[in-house]
C-alpha cells in the first residue's frame, strides 16, 4: 500500500478540519485514549522498590506494542488500491497536528502583537511548561517559537515520517512513544527510573525527523545559509539530542536567539543560547515564525506528495 499517499490524505483532512471540538466531546481523541492506558499502567506499576526501571520498560513496551498491533490489525483489513489509501488516510488523520499547532501559536501571537502581555502569557501557558507569569514580551515570543519548532518535529514531521515508513502502525506507534515520553519521561524522582525507557525510545525515534524538520525550516527561510550554519553549529548544544535541530534552524532563519535560561515552577534551567549573538525575538518575529512554519510544512507536504507519486509508479 502507498503509505506516503495515505499520509498525504491525512494532511489534507487535518488542514481542512483540524480535530473538531464536537468530535472531541463525543469520542475524545486517540492520543487521549493512549494517555488513559499509560496513566492506568503507571498508577499500578510505578512504585518505589526494586526493578522500578524494568517495570517502566515493560509498561513502555506494552503501550507501544498494544497500539502498534491494533493499528496493524486495522491496516490488514483495508481494501487494496486507492480506496484503502483514502480510508487509511482518514484513520491516520487524528495523529497529524498541522492545523492545531499553527492555531495554538497564533493564539499567542495575536495578543502579543496587540500589546496584551497578560493575554499572551495565558495563551503561551497552554503550550509550554515554564512559568509564564515571569515572562516578558521577548520571553513569551521565545517560548512560543521554541514550542513551534520542537512540536513541528514531534507533532507533525515525526508521525508523518513513521507513517510513510510503516503506515498506520508506524504513525500510531510513534504517537504512543511520544505520549509516553510526555507523560512519564521526566527527570523527576517519580519518573527518572520508571520513565527511563520511554525517554530513550522517544529520543531514538526522533533522531531522523528532528533533523529533517530543521532542514525544512532552513530551506524555507530567506536566510538559508545562516539557518543551516546556525543549525550545524548550535543544535548539539541543546539539552535535547533532537529539539536543538529545528529550534536552531528557526533561530537562524529568523535572525533571533532562542533557548537560553528559563524559569520553571521550582527551578531555573541555565540552558545555552541558540544563535546567541542575535537579538531577542519580537512579536513581529513570532508572526514571521508562523509564516516560516507554513512554508516549511508546505515543503514537507511537497516531499511526501513526490514520494507518493514515485511510489505509485514503482
């Protein structure tokens, strides 16, 4: 089956509809179903004592395996040909977040451009973990742009990449891995051992997509050379083995600095700057970042479309 064409269908539906609130209220969302399974297993298996890390490994494998097996079983029942591609695209649609990613960051940009810092702080609190009450205007813009860059990889490019590789099992298993990491892959006393496997697996499956995302941002920028240079120079200095690639490409592409020290609820994280000699982002830079996101994702869609076309002739 043409998995790339299936992903192209999912992209088209997501751009047209997003995930409608009425549908969410009626059935929830597949990611929330996965999250409910993780929460239930974590509650029963994450307790102090021996073999805590092993229990976390087993929970990660159980969640990923269950999700992949269900998706693979559904995929085997799809009809051959373009009807199967269309149905598969509909089933892959919930795992694509192109529209919602744009909408969440646009919700920060609108009040920030209007000079409404409290409104912008509230909007950015929906997409980042740091304390928004202490963020000034550049801090809000920086937080939103970092979220845009990182989640373009985790929420869009990576699931579509694995969907192109393995179809429904690929995109569903990736979302299970990413949800595991977001829920239990934290370096806290409760999760450092139990979530160890989830965090490591997430790092592994994002190695290629994160670098592709950085490349899409760089190529879509009017400052391609600088974006590529900043990405190659600064990406590895980021605390994450993957997030630094799209973030540094976006920083270079916009001519701003990102990352750097940030305040969470209970601590200050002294992170290095990406493109550190550039100025802080302004509200206008956040708007430019959204425009660059649209161009980069259009480029990704074009690549998937070309792969689908070549696949159909193979």
